[in-house]
């Protein structure tokens, strides 16, 4: 672990300098980067230019250089993509605690190269069994506001990430389970250097992080200041937690002392009490689910189905856009306009039909039916924005549900891995908004995923598909993706954090690479654009020409920080791997 810290130390210091220089270059005061809002508690930390990375054997792209190095170390010693995923996720829990960890949930898309089988695994959190449609309603009858609900025990869903890691490792892992925990255990005991992003995130969430004593003690100095860049942070409690899980398996988490302490930590932490019980933890299971694959220009875009809306909505955007000459338009305002209009239509369907398919009839096949998407494409005008789109009537749809939009926060992390055998991991992992519920127990944070449910059970006398129900999984926007060519060979691995804008980020990146012939690093670095059936969000780097053309076409423009964390690997026909890490965060692509 000492050698690992030496490998990383110079990179972290370099990133700190890049962060400061970026702020100066943009003529922005450090305190002005990434204004913090309730719905975006994890601020941007400056633009960090990233080089293109190539490899011939294996590659990992994660949200932190330490986690990437650990993944590469596992791959270099004969571990496979699943082994590297487990080790990297545990390290991310430590060095990027605001975004993911064993207190949250995840979705995995996995390609088994030998068997040529694509599998997806649902490690999404579940609602307590006692939860009902009035879960966020006060005794007075009033609903909690989103910002009131996001902190404390009422916001916490039953965590699923650890069970997903164990399920995947049990089926596909090569290295011993306990061995994969050692890098994170060593790092927790010996300490790591606080990165610019973590320091900035702590500062941005100070109001919430000081709510509960465990987080306040861990993330702040004795003078109650946010931990500064370069501070050596140790987490012996997390080292002990990981040691227990490494030696005993996940049962100590779901049906043992770790779970008992989780339940204890939830008590008396929110206006409405947590309803989670020992039985909820004991009953949790990650679920293998069928992948959702959508054809696009001779490729197959594959990802996670419900309770994720990611693959369906990305697939609809691409399936609608396919009916226009995107390649001929190129990355111009005209091409961007088409993708934005397709997004309006896809998000309209998402708001009405998509939720946990174990509880709601989701017309999965109908939503991506080619004839249905062709009909939806007919609503797009090449020169004029359509305004608010209406949900369609896909084959097999239950039309009894209301169309309903609700706030969604922007935490989360993504890692992409390709190993020596060609096995592929695309994992998007989260504790929901930055620092989750801010409840810390045994060295890790607990999620606030319950706020991904609709707070309202109905709208206009119609039920909302994504309403709260006991043991249900909240709808997600996470979109871990693997793209295959016409021969069935994988050619692209992608995913991102970013709340519901994840869908836009992933769709944009796929279009950039497959239609507009960009290489991965360029594809993730171009300015973002997104329409979630309302305003058109443009990243602040967007050119004035693009802004003006879109405005003249009728788009209601909003200029925003769009804090993605895209991590992409392209696989060329000769087997070469090309990695791209999002310059908006401190991620790193590395391979051999």
C-alpha cells in the first residue's frame, strides 16, 4: 500500500494545481465554481484536461486515480474485470465517499467474453416493507419538501451494492473475496490524501454534513473547517467494517452486527422515523435481470432495464434520432437540435411509464418498438422546437398512470473495465445525492435513495408509477451501457453520474462516437446539452453560435454547470482499447 500511495501522491498534487490554474484561466473565483443548490449538493471542481489513454491488454476508468490504480493492479496480477470492480468500488467508498459505497446501490452490465453472454444485475436499494404511498406525508397531511426529506433516516433505502458485488464475484470472480478488500483496508488504516474534489464537495455540503456527529467529526478539522486538499484522512472504523465483511461475507452486513448498527444509526434522525427493520436487511437480494438492447445504425445499445429508466430512455433517444441524418448534420446546432427533441419525447414517456417493473407494468418492448419510435420521430421538426412533449401510447402500455415529474439529485459514480480475456464491466454506483443522507455509520455513509420515489401517490386522480410502495425499488436514471456491433462484438463501454441528466450524457457520448466519429476523450469532453421535456440545458462552454441557433429554433435555454463523470472505453477491431475520463472530475483511465 505504501508503493500505491507513492504512485498516486504526485498525481493528486498535480490535480490540485490543475484545479487552481483552471479557475484562474476561466477568470472565476475559487468560491464561485459550482454553486451549490438543494438539487445539486455535489459541486463541480474545475476542468481538468485529460490525455487520451490507449492499451492493448486491459483498461480501467474510474472516478479517482487511487481507485483506477487499484483496479489496474488487480488486472495486472491476473484478476478479471469483476475482481477489479469489487476492489475499485471499495476504494471509491473511501476516497470518493460523497458519491457511492456499500451504504448505497448499483447497477451492473457485464459481458462474459468466453460465453458471449450479456448479463445485468440490479443492486438498487429497496423501500422498507412497511413503507406506503404516504411515506413522505407528515401527520398534518402535508408532504415533506424534497430538501426536508433528503437528510436523515427517512431517506434511507435498504442498501444493495454489497450484495451485488458478492453476487457478481461469486459467479465470475477469480481472486479470493477477502483479497479484494485488502487495498481499501490498508488505505483506510494508513490514510489517503484528500483530493481537490472531495475537499470542495465537503465545503459545498457543510450545512448538511454537520447535521450528525459522526459525519461532522470525520469530514471536518478540529476547527470545524472542511478538510483541506492534501489532508491525510484515515478511517479505522471503515477498515474494521471491511475486515468483517472480507472474513465473513455480506451476512454480517445484512444479518449481523453491521446491520444492527445501521438500524441503530437511523433512529431519531429525521422528522418522520425510519421504517427499516432487521427483516428488511435480511430480505435484501440483488436481482439478475434481462438486459435492454436497442438497435441504432447497425449497433446494439445495451443496458439496464427497470427499475432503471436509463437503457429505455437512452434507447428511445437514439431510436428516434436514427430517423434523421445525424451523421450528415455532424455536431452542429442542427444535429444537437434533433437529439434534444428526441430527448423531450423520451423523457415524456419516462415520466409516465417507467418504474420498478416488479410493481408496475412497464411496456419495455413497446417503448423501444421500432414502429413506435418511427411514429414518435414523426413529431420532430428539424427547424423548430416542439415545446412540451406529451407521452405516447406504446404497444402494451397501461395508460392509467399519470405523467409526473419530480426533483432528482446528481450524485453517483461510474466505472468501466475491460480485462485481458475481454470481459467487460459497466457499473454505475450511487448513494444518491452528494453524501447521501449524511448519516455515517461504521465508517461509511448511508444513501438517501428513497427521495428518488415520487412523493405524491397520484396526480389528476391517476396513480403515479414511481410512487412509494413497500419493498419497491425507486426509479433510477443510471445508465451503464455496453455497445455491440453487427457481429455481436463489444465496441464501447460507457456510463456517468449526473442524476436524470445521466441519460443525456450517455446518449450524447454514444452519438459523438458512433455518428460523429469522435474518439472517447473528445466525446466526453464536448459541451453537454440536455432536454428533460422542459428547458434546454446547455453547458457553459457551449459556443455562442450554438446557443443562438437553438434559441432561434424556439429552445428555452438554461446555461448550467453540468457535472458529469463519463468514463468510456472504446474497443477497436484489432483489440486496442482507448479510454476517456471526464475532465469535469478527477477520474483517470489507465491500462496496459
